[in-house]
């Protein structure tokens, strides 16, 4: 499979690329042009391409995606402000989905968020905005004709993964290791039955491969 990653140099993205290439996928990793980001993509096994969800048009993005079978979107503004959240996590996802349709990259996997994330902590206007934008992005993707899959991980951890998760259409909110999110994305991307569904994902007891097999069989 030829996979186009948006957010390839990010915390989840750079963990996903080596898993994809290890199974024989060819990965193009989009980054915003800093040499270090390009090097991160290359070191992970991908071919870097420069792109920007804000600056690029739908046609620009489609041109970069053409020839790929699938898009994995794990980009995000990462707390850099509400405007950026709107433009990257919100409008950026819409542009990427429209571009994928235009380019014929039918499979589209989006890394989203639990709508109830961090609801027991102190709320901030910026975080509420982020949650709202992410949900609206989910809604947008579900209304496309793409072969979409939305994965909503819990709070992301950088510590080494366990290879075990809890995954389902609705699971209790919790933490999850970026390693395990990447492993889940890798397996789920290649499970055709996981199409046009939303999966919530936290750390748990089920080996990633079993979790994907069970969901695909359901
Ligand atoms: N943090 C959490 O606890 C949490 C929980 C649930 C879900 N999520 C979601 O999980 C996803 C992945 O998280 P992560 O930790 O991998 O994020 P991350 O490390 O912050 O990576 C974000 C990626 O987005 C890219 N990006 C930012 N602005 C862009 C733009 N204008 N155009 C193109 N790419 C752009 C960055 O590209 P560059 O490499 O070019 O900088 C970077 O690769 C995000 O969508 C996040 O909202 C996070």
C-alpha cells in the first residue's frame, strides 16, 4: 500500500512510519519544511514531502497525494492557539479529506480525540475549542464518501507502549501510549472491514492485533 502521512514527523506519525514500512508499505511523510522534520521522516523510513495544511490549497494537497492508496492524518495545532486549531485540526482536516477524494486516495484514517477528554480537570477556553473543532472534523469526515476510519485515542503518553489496548466504538476514557496508537493505526489501516467506523482507544489488556481482529469481525 502507498500511504501518505500528514503529521509524519509528529509524536504519533514518526512512530507509525517504521511499522508501515516494515510490512512493505511505501510511505510519503508530509512535514512543513524544517530540515529536522524532513530528517525525522527519512529516519523513520518515509519519503519526506513539504506541505502545509494552512498554506496549501485542496488542489496542492491532492497533487501531493496522487498515486497513494491511503492517507493517515495525525496533524494537530498542539496548543498553539485557537486560530491554529481551527485552521489545522478543523479546516486542515476538511482540506485533506477533499484532497484525498480528488486524488483517489480512498482510505482515510484520522487521529481524533475523545469528546470527553480531560473533563475531570480544569477547563480552558482553548481546550473546549479544540474538542469542538475535533468533533466537527469527525462529522465532516463521516459525511464524505471516503473509506474512512476515525480513531479517538485517550491522553497520549510518550513512555514505551505495552502492545495492549482497549478499543471499541465506546470505551471509558483513559491514557494510551503513542507507541500503541501507532501500532493500532498500522493494523487498523490494513483491516478493510474497519471502514466508516469510529474507534475509541486507551491502554488495556488486549494485544493490538487481537483488538483489531475483534473489531473487524464485529
Ligand atoms: N496530546 C494528546 O494527549 C492527544 C490526545 C488525543 C488525541 N490527540 C491528537 O493526536 C494527534 C497526533 O498527536 P501527536 O502527539 O502526534 O501530535 P504532534 O506531535 O504535535 O504532531 C503534530 C503534527 O502536526 C503537524 N502539523 C502542525 N501544523 C501543521 C500544518 N499547518 N500543516 C501540516 N502539518 C502540520 C506537525 O508537523 P511538523 O512536523 O511539520 O511540525 C506535526 O507533525 C493530533 O491530532 C492530536 O490532536 C492528542
